[in-house]
């Protein structure tokens, strides 16, 4: 950071500093966003990634997530290839050194390149909720990667994390308003449910730091979209082919369509290594008895999340 210098004394007759025209504050904010390394650092529409819940220790959760995703990411996609958006632009400009403007631009670009974070395969961004971490992905299929992790952990029964609870892929994000979600899902659901494709499904819904959406309305609208894509798509709580996971955080909706949701214990890394053969089918039977499109009683970890959210809501109400 540059040292702070004392401004020089104003020359006689010069206008006071306070009277000079100042640049709008928003202009600085937008400039900071454009210069932010590695792109946006908070969850926003258009992102893909992995939503991870943890037990209080978010810093440790991020470290575990990087380690776990890095290990399995290399298995599926090979070693990470770093990209630098400015590198190619900076090469081949040697002949412009005589041009003062081009030389200055090159120097500025080089300084920015030296400080910018290279685009990474996995990058943590602000999720907007406590005990929730969002890892933005680049060049990765979130559903495929998370399914591979859970499949391996279930087979080996090897516990690889301590604070990570659930790991949910997010293949699409949009604004968390009913009309936006309906419009976005009409295209998003096509690879799984548009005729001639068809399948059985259930919908699971979780909202954090959001009070303007109705769980029942969201489920009804999204189920209607699936039915419109192909009337042969049917709800099945016993053994669905697909589970539509809807996660709301503030004004962002995270969507994914996953397989083996019940078999993999609601994508809970702590529980999947404990599960025994046949437990998935027993859980499916319990879910079907609960009824609804997202039946099933909350796990102990989910109860912890709910208690945290209640405390947050109480604090916000006091403020």
C-alpha cells in the first residue's frame, strides 16, 4: 500500500480543496469491483459451484474444501492449468515501447498482472450466510464432481473431513424471485426433463436469510415447470431418479439436479461414510411416509443450521 502523503499547501488564490469537484463515490466502487482479483468475490447470479455447510468453523471448512476438491478434481480433470487473462495481451508488445502511451499502458498492465489472482479451478466466495461456504468452480461439472466424491467416500468409508457437513453442487444461479426462478428453470431443467427425456423426481428446498419467498409456492411452480417440459415426469419420494435441490441465500437462488440424494444421505459427507448397505432404501421409505415433494425429517446437522438462522434472525430484528 502506498504511503500516505500530506497534501501540499494551496497556492494563493487557489480554490479550497473542499470546493473542488469530487468524483462520485459509486465510480470508485465500480472501479474496485472491476479490479477485484479473480472476479466477483460474492455469490451472484450466473455462478456455478459447490455449496458447503459446516459446523461453525468456516475458515477450516474452506481449507478442507480446497484439499478435497483439489484431490478429486485432479482425478477427473487432471492437474489444474492456471490461466492469466493478461499474459497473452502483454506478449508481443515489445515493438510499441517507443510509443509513450503504449509503454505506459504496458507498465500499468504488468503491475496489475503481478498483483492479480490468477483464475482458479476452485475459488471461495462470500455465500451470504453463516456456516455456509460457496466454492465457485471453473471448467468443472459440479454434479459430476460431488457425486464422484460421495461415491468414493461411501465405498471406502474413509472420513476425509472434520467440519464439512453437506456438499451440494450448484449448476445454476439466478435471482431469488419467483418469476425469475420460474423463467430460469424452464431452460435449466431441459437436460433432465424435456421431452423425450423423462424421469421421476423430488424437490428439496432450503432458504437462508430470506423471508419473502414461500416454500410451498416455489415447490409448486418448479414442479409445474418439470411437468410442462414432459407430462411423463412424475414425483417419486421413495426412489427418485433425480432430486432438484433449491437453495435460497438472501436474494440468490442456487439450483441443481442430482442423483442418489437419499443413497448418499442428503449429500452429507459425515453420514455417508457411516451408512451401511440398505440404509438408503430405509431412508427412502421414511421420506415417503412424510409426504410432500420434499419430505423427510431434518438431520442433526440441519437442526444446528436452523438454530443458527433463528439466532441471526433474532439479532437482525433487534437491530
